[in-house]
């Protein structure tokens, strides 16, 4: 998996590079010190995952995430790296399309696991933290149930709720008593009907619309 690092602190980028390059299946292929630098670097190198600092000069990680996702047909998975977990910037980054977030104080093994999980897109990273962020910053942004809610089948609605709890496809299959392929099909259908890029965006939409309560 090819990784790009975007952080305005050189020491942070160096530490991340050392950790990731030590893994046989991970390779840091590029770096950027600002959000403005990150966008062209990602366009040129086409990594699988971007570790994106939220607070950077010129263009912050939120706007850089938006630009990357809007301009690439097959954009990378973006993992936001932040100092504070309960931060409105983090929630805004998730709403902008980031697939998950990680604290800068995370242990090396947590960093590696997060990159691999986000790349696979098989589960929601830190579902309890996403729920907490949605409860504090999401609110109910629509006065009525979203149009997509009526289009979900009963099974798909159940899948969305299980996705919000962070279950993988295999775990969803086991919980619902179906095969892994069927669970994967249900997940794909949920993403299509909600108009979400990935699980994180679907879950954010479910919380913000009131389809699922983050409380």
C-alpha cells in the first residue's frame, strides 16, 4: 500500500515514515508540509492512503481533503491525523470525505492497523469516537427523514446500524445469518442508496439525518 504523509511538522512526518516503512506491505511514497502541497503530490503519486494533518498552513486538511476527493476519479483513502480527538475540525474532515481519524499520540501498532483498515474499507475506524463527534457537532441537520431512508430495505437499514457500530462484513454476515457475499452486497447497496463514498460517510449521514441516534 502506497502512503503519502501531509503534516506541517517535519519530525511528525519523519516518525510516521519510519513506522510505516518498517512494514513489508506499506511504503511512504511522498510527503507534503501544507494542504496546498498535499493536493498536487497526491494527484501525481496516486497513493492508496493519505495521512492528513487537520491543522496546516495555507490550506488546512479539511479543504485539502475536499479538493483531492473532488478532482480524482479514484481518490485515495484519507486518514486524518489530529492532536485532539473531540475536535470540530475532525468532524468537519469526516464530513468532507475523510475515511477515519487517528490521534498523533497513537502507538505505532495502532497507526499501522488504522492505515490497513482504512485501505481495506471493511469497517468503521473508532465507531464510538465517530458517534461522540456526531453527538456533539452533528446535530439534526434535516427537518425530516432523508429521501434515501425510505429506499432502504429492512435488511439494509439493519446493515447501516451495524456499520455504525463498526462491524466488518464478516461480522455483519454472522449477526444477520447470511453469507459474507450477501453482507457485502447489502453494504454496497446502502452506500449507493445513501450516496455515500464509504462507510464513514454513510454513518455520518445516518447520524446527521436522525436515522440513527448518536446518543
